[in-house]
C-alpha cells in the first residue's frame, strides 16, 4: 500500500514539474535583437531603392511607384495571403484520411483472449457530406475575400498614380522655376547693390530706391518659396519612388507638357463608368454575395450530417481469427444546439447582406457626387489655368519687348528687376494653376475608377510597364471636347465665356 502511495506521489510531482516547465513568461526583445531587426530592414529597403542615373520621366516615375512602392507591396502581400487561405479552404472539402500504427504492451497478460504485446495498424478514409457543404460555403466566402483584397490593391494603385502625378507636376514646375530664378539671380544681386549705393549717396529719390529694394526682396522671397516647394515636392516624390531621402535627382521636365489634360468621356459616361468600376462599390458587391454563403453555411450546420467511412486494419494479436480486415461504416449525426443557433446565424447573415446593400446604395450616391464635384473642380481649374497662362504670356511678352528695346548692359536694373519680379510671380501663379489642374484631373480619374496600368504587373519588366503607362497617359495630353487652350481664344472672348458659365 505504501508503495502504491509513493508511486502516486511521484506521478503527481512529475505532473507538477511538467506544468511548471510549460509555463511561459513575457520575453521582450533585447537591444541586440532590435538593432539586428533595424539593420535587416534597412538592407531590405536598400535593395529596393531607386538610384536615378539620369532625369526621371513621368512615365518612369509612375511605373516605378507601381512596381516598387512599399505601401503597394503591403496590399499585394495581403492579396497573396488571402489566396493562400483560399487554397487551404479548398483542402477542407477533401475526405479525411487517417493512418495509425502502434505497439501496446503490459507487464502481465491482462486477458486470456489477448496477447501481452500487440502491434496494430490501420488506414481509414471518412467523408462527412455535411462538412463538404459547409467547407464549400466557407471556400466561396474566402474566394470573395480574395476578390476584395484585389480591389483594395487596385485602389492602392490608383491612389499611388494620383499622388505621383501631382507630386511630379509640383516638383517639375518648381524645378523649372528654380532654373529661372538662378538665371536672374545675378541681376537681382546687382540691383540690390545699386539700390543700397544710391540710398547712401542720395543721388536719387530715396523713397524710390527703397521701393525698388522692396521689389527685390519680394523676388528673393518668391525664390525661397519656390525652393521650399521644390524640396517638399521632391521629398514626397522620393518617398513614392523609394528614393533615399536627401538623394539629389532631376526630373525630365520635357515629359511634362503644358497642354490641357483631356477628360476621357462625358459626365454621364463618367458616372456610369464610376458606378461599374469603383473598387469600393465592387467590395460591397462581394460583401453582399458573401452574406448569401454565410446563410447557406448556417443552414448546412442545422442539417444532420451523414458520414461514410472505410478502412483497412491489421493486428498481431494471435487470438484474432483474421489479422487483416476491412471495415466500413455509415453514421448519421447532428449537433442539436445548432438547431437553436442556426436560425440566429441565418438572421445575422441576412442582416449583413442588407447592411452591404445599404452601404452600396449610400456609396453609390457618394460616388456620383464625387464624380460630379471632380468634374466641376476640373472645369474651374481649367478656367483658372487659362487666365494664369494669359497673364504669364503677357508678362513674358513685356519682358521680351524691354529686352529687345534696351541695351541690357546700360539699362535701369530697378525697372528690369521689377519686370522680372512680376514675371516670376505670374509664372508661379501659372505653375500653381497647372498643379491644381493636374490634381483636379487626377481626382476625376480616381473618382471614376480609371486604371492606367495592366492587370499583370511585372516589376522585372519595368520597360514594358513604363511603355504601357506612357501609352495610356498619352490620351490625357490632348485637348478634351470641353477644354480649349488659351492661345486659341481671344482674351475678351475667353473672359466673356467664363462669365456666362
């Protein structure tokens, strides 16, 4: 008796020791592990960095952003995860195949009808027909999850294209203006030095010289504003293209045309295109379809499940009449609690479907409003662009007349700088109007769910992707049916037409 009690104590102590060994304590990352993670992340980012070897074109910028942008890669990996889960769900519909093998023994022979040592093996296959239906319903839901992930990736691509177009236009325009500022920087310095000398000598009206100097300072302030915008736009563009911050690169401004971008279709056609192709609406379509399969899954769980099984068995027990035998079976069973929860789950699925329909209707109205507002903003931006371009053309014409009628070596630097300052301001206004127009046009393309990239994106075929994007975006660089370039319309007619609108 004492021996048995001692054995029980030993077993209890062993179990307690095993439980203590299985206890898990929080284990924060060490400083070395965090440093190693940081190094590994920087190496991974560096491997995808873009180091421009020459001026970057707009098509190259969009292609590289689409192919290598890290945020887009996150969406792509999410889609791959959903694809892998769909493959896993598909295996759930297969029968269950179980293989077992073992060797049982005891200190003494416990029965006169069994050996003390016995070797067994079995291979059986079973298939629950009800589980097949449930697994199929879940697989269909997962298939819709894959499509939802693809739509989200598609929306991420559209967002990237919109951001790259606007950032590239801002940076390219600021680069042009910065080149312009550098070309007149020498005249600004001379005018500033002459202004101070005249003020000290009193040879001319001090008030006039101070006023001229104010114009000079204003020109410098504009130059600093252009420089700040150039840095901000280049930093934003560098992030989109995976260019290390602080890397010096130039943009191919020749690829940024000054022609008006064109709308791809009429307003009515754009609304129809948006309702058919916006990723958000497609997501709600899939959510509604998923609710139908959720209701079917709940219905399948409420039904009794027939189970078929068959297997081959082996036993080394010498008392068996046959060491090998085949077993078959048929079972019918169900979980009675599913009868109570099934109705609630079906009602929940129906409510989810109704929610998806309501959200789609609300989003449909929002998409139509966004499309209409984007169209109006584009028209307004186009009008502002026409006026800004007319002012810039006039100021450039005045500067050309002054340059042609005056010997630049003996001219009044104050008057020249005043004209240069006004021309620089008008060019800044034109640049801002161009940025607003491109941004408004990008909003139109985003509002209607317009794609500018092929379905299959191959980062290893960047030239093909660049050519495809260049081909599609070339359609935007032509005049639309409702947009006229300022040079084609006299100024008075242009203003009258705007006032009538």
